[in-house]
C-alpha cells in the first residue's frame, strides 16, 4: 500500500551523476525527475532544502533511499517527556541536556517531515493528555517561530519552552482534562501557580536560556493584562511569551478535553483565513491572543492543515496529509482510510485525487472521530505503522531510554 503514497526524501551526494532509482515529484505530485534520468548536484541540494522545495517519491522507495521514521520518533519523544517529568517531580537530578536533546530530536524530525509530525500529533489521544498537548504546542511553536523569521536557536528555545511549559504539573493537568466541572479552590490556585513552578524547576535543573524560561513564565499572560501570574499586557509580554500563548490556546482548542469539545470547523468557516481565525479564537483576539500571531499561524498551516479529517462524497473518511501553497486552498489529494481491508483486517489507505473520478470533499468530519475504525495512522503519511514496527520500536526504546 505504501507504493501509492508520497513522502519527502533527501538525496545523499553519492547519488550525484547516478540514474534516478525512481520517479521524483513535488509536493503536489507533479513529476520533476523521471526514473533513469541523471541526478544532478542541484537536485540533491534541492531535496535537502526543506519546505515546499522538497522532493517526494513513493514511500517504498523512500524507505530505501532515506530510512527515517519521524512518526516513530514522535512516539518516543512523548514517552520520554512523560518519564523525565516524573523524575523532575520526584526531585531527581535531571540534566538540562535531556530537555535540549528532546527539543533537538523533535525539531530534527519536524524538519524531516513537518506535515507528518504535525498531522500525527493532532491524532494522538492516549493516556498522557498533558504531554500530548505539549508536544502539539511545541510543533505549532516551531511552525509559528519559523513563519516569524526567527533564528534556529530561537526556534529551538521556543519549542523547548512549549515542551516544558507545564513541567511539574502534568498530573494536575491530566486529572483536570478527564474531569467535567470546575476545579476546586486549591486546584485553581495550583493552576495559577504552575507557570512560576515550571520556570523555577528550569532554574533548579540547569542553565536554560533566559528566553526559554521567560516564555514558560509568561505563557498564560494575556495581551489585555488579564492573564497570570504577573498580569502583564501588550509589549510587556515578550515575543516568545506571546507566541507560546497563541500555540497553547490553539492546541487546547484542537484537542479539547472531557466536558469541552474540540474546536473543529466546517467548510463555511474554512472559506478564508480570516473566518477561520474568528471561529477558533473568537473574543480572545486582541484580548488573550496577539491578532498578528494568530493570523500568521493559520496562514502557515492552512485551513486544511495536516491531520484534518474530511468526508468525501462517496462516504469515505480521509485525512489531509500535505499542505498546499495557498493556505485557503483545498488539498489536491487526500488519503482515504475507509476503503478496503488489507492484511489481518487492517485498513488499507488509498490516495484520492480531489476532482479526479468525481471525488469531492463534502466537509470536515472530526465530529465523527470517536466512531472511526482502527487505523495505523503513520501509514497515511507513508511510514510503517505500529503493527509492522511495534517490536522494533520497543527494542529501540529499551536501548535509548531517553530519560534513564
């Protein structure tokens, strides 16, 4: 099934002057280099340029040319974050380098395949909602920081801040995520104190950059001064703090929690970036959230962002896996995962060319998500699913033990 799905690939320099082992395409599936054609130095360089200039080929050939697994790494980073936070809460001595390593690994895999990382992170609904939220917010932070023209070091500091913004309070946030109803007085006090606690833990753990610590401390400050813990407003809040506030709110709206449904959108709200921003952030624009940053984030990921679940006119569910150039355009292709059963009864994903054979997107379908069939989500982006790699990943986790 992987032969039908395209994924990005970076060509090594030793292929320069060699015949192309397969066809290569752009993100829209347009042929760029035919199989057997000579691979030039420029082709290799472009394949490593990132963003929209990447080369794509079918996933089976990509596995041989560039055997990476960013989605498998996302799973490992998530578990590592949970483990290291528990160690911090116990009072163990955890080197700052552990968090630097997690951040670097996350960014490396985001650069390998940002759409796959972002889309897969949106689908996560496991046992650790706070860590899953932090991971999704960290990926959005990387997207927004990149769109803002920040340097590589600044992107890393912001991404790390998102991973650690709730450090020391995972258990509290996990408990509240599963509860319907308002928190108690004691719980509310703990919530208001958690940015200070997280920032203090970073000071105790080691030499974290000031911008990282400042963003963690400010990630609940609002533009209008109504936030906490310091009631900062406007320009008193650092750019890092405003970015982290934006992605924190956006990630929370997408994920929802028990008693508060996720903030999904329909086709009318996806007609333009402006309509979608108003729908998602509503009255928070200019009050809790920086309007400019909210717009930049939605423009970056698009109204049909990776991980968007849609329903087709033939009744199938499908996932939008890749961004297109214009943030307001509908995708040219989606991956259907309710078509036919493959080996062992697993769902067999199938690409659907929108407009081809009459396939159309009728609307977004996230409200149907609880009733979806079991699916190995990584396969939809062209990576081996859990059923094929579970034992290998388990073995890798034992060897690496990030937080040991």
